[in-house]
C-alpha cells in the first residue's frame, strides 16, 4: 500500500512542488503553469491532522498533475467532472490497487467501512473505487 511518504516521493520524482499555502476554505489545489510545471498548494492549517485525509488529498492533487487533469474555466466545452474523475481514478489506483482490493475482499473485507479501514481511506473513496473497478452503481 502507498503511504503518505510514498506520495511525497512521487511528487518529488514528478517534479511537483508542494507549497504550504493559505487556501481557506479549501484544503488543497493543484495548478499547472504555462511551462507544464505542476504545483500543489496545501493549507496545512485547515487540513485535518490525520494522515488518512492528507494521503487522500495529496493523492487526488497528484492525480491532477500526473494525468494533466486540468480544466479550462474559460471554455464552456471543457467538463470539470471529467478532470476530477481522472484525478480520483489516479488516486484510487495508487491508494487501493484493484488487485489489492480484490485480495482484501477475498480475505473477508467486504463491507465499505471494512475496506476503508483496511486501506486507511474514506468510505466515499472506497465507493468510488468500487464503481471504477467493478462498474456497478449498486455499490453507491
């Protein structure tokens, strides 16, 4: 399983600069500049003091950077949800790889809350993973 330290190493490897930035009311934001350099701003003052939240937030923002999942707010043809989905999918594939999720389920972790505890993520993220991996809206 990917740890918070692994995510910071991925950011370093991908040359993504992480900046402690006052972003209230949001916890984090990612930005790609005109040169293709990616930055993640995290407001550590409002980020809950648990590694689970930090891990999920950082993984999502890294997903934007690694996948280039940025929308153009000036284009009425660009769909924000598509870019959020791509960032979520990258986060899920790294925090809860499908093979590891299937293995956990074979071990008896079948409830959403059990999988959330097993992977140290939110139940909402587990629900998104189940939808992405198994394409079944009954999990939602």
